[in-house]
């Protein structure tokens, strides 16, 4: 028996929304790190919390800003 698919909607309670963001942010950072190690790629995450705080993650040792030095905006 599988899980019931939950409908994706905004969490109205501010405290619950912040807690959920923190937990999911940590999981997302872990997955990004794993991707960077397993595939030997540069990964950068830029996230804003519900309280508008900036969170940055870079899969390598260089700062996130260095990851974007070689990226062309609008390139496909």
C-alpha cells in the first residue's frame, strides 16, 4: 500500500512554514552536495527563507559568487 499524494499548498501557519523550510532546506543542500560529489559538477543554491533571509550553498570550496563568473545569462 502506497502513500497518499498530498496536495501542494502554502502552509498558512508562520511557525510551521519556517520549520518546514528549515527541514527541507537541509535536505535540498544534502542532495545538492551529493550531486556535486557523485557527478563532479559545480552546484550552487540560492534560497530565500519565508522571513526573506538569504541562504547560499556551493558544492565546491569556492564562494557561490565564483560559481557564476563563468555562467552566461540566458545561455542555453
